[in-house]
């Protein structure tokens, strides 16, 4: 399995994307594993909060693993890739437990979206977020929806229209990240946040989360539909 599952004291579940040699790129196995583990966490009363991280320290996730679809029909591959990404993003958004992204290194494309959909996003001081689709001639209505929901139109413009990477300081200023920590204190800070959020009544937290995320969930579903109709570049090229 390309996602490591570790149970920490206090009912904290740490899920680590474990493909460091592939920059933790989102292949089918990793995404299906994440979906299954997040769904399981939502059903397990002993899980109070979830930490989401990437192995290796250099890259949280480089986004879609395009090498996986090199020998597949391009149109069919894009549909499969988009459906997998949507399933993974919704698994994070819909998980009733508090989910905290712990970002070291680069969070790129779909990897950035994954990090941004957590309840809280903590970054190491040298980390960054980027959405490079526009430079590849690809529209990204899904990415626009994710970034705009968290940081507003200006953040969406900077990342997705201007193609500018944001370092941790810029991400904080744009409202995309919740806190920045040095590498040696990031894990401790993430666990402390998980303990705090996990201490609240789980049913109340889940109800608030579902209500708060309902507009974004609807926007994501509309964006996925729009991505399927996109004709800029190759058909259905959007993510």
C-alpha cells in the first residue's frame, strides 16, 4: 500500500503518502488507498483526528502521476484521472473527523488541492504550493474552486491564472495556510492541533463541517462537470 497508516496516542491517525521516489505523485493505488483509509477513519469511533503528510520531506505531493497513463487512450485516461482526483478530494472534504495537512516541500497541482481541502493546513517554513496547469495549457475549474473557497479570488488568480507558486509566508498572507512552523517543530504543532480539534464532540464537529463544506462540495461537483466539457488544449484536459 502506498499510504502508511500510523496510530498515535489520543486517537490521532497519521496517513503518510509513501511514494517519495515518485515525489508522492497521485497514482491510482495511492488515491484508492487514501479514499479507503479516510472512509474507515470516519467510521471508527476511536479515531479523533487525521494527519495527512507526504514521505521524504522534499515533496508533499507532485499531483497526478502522468506516467501511469502514458500508454492509455488519452481521452479515457483523462476521465479516469479526473474521477480518481475527485474521489480523493471528496474523501478529504467529507471525512467527519478533523483532517490536518502537514506540508513539507512542494504541494503541486492535485497535491496542493488535497492539502487545501483539509480542515487546517500547516506548512513547514520552506514549503510551497503551486498550480502549474495554466502553463501546460490546461484549464482547472476544480483547482479554482478549491483555492477560491479557502483564499478567495485573488489567491485563485495568483496560483491558477498567473501560475505563481506561493511559499509558506505568501500562503499565510493569502489565507491558504493556517500556520507555518520550522521543520523540527512542525510535527509537534500538528499533533497539538489534532489533539485540540479531536477533543470536541465528534458529532457536533462533523455536523458543522458538513454544513460549512456544503457550498464547496457543490462547487467541486459543478467544476468536475465543467472540466469534462473543457475544450481548451485537448478535450477534457482540465483538473
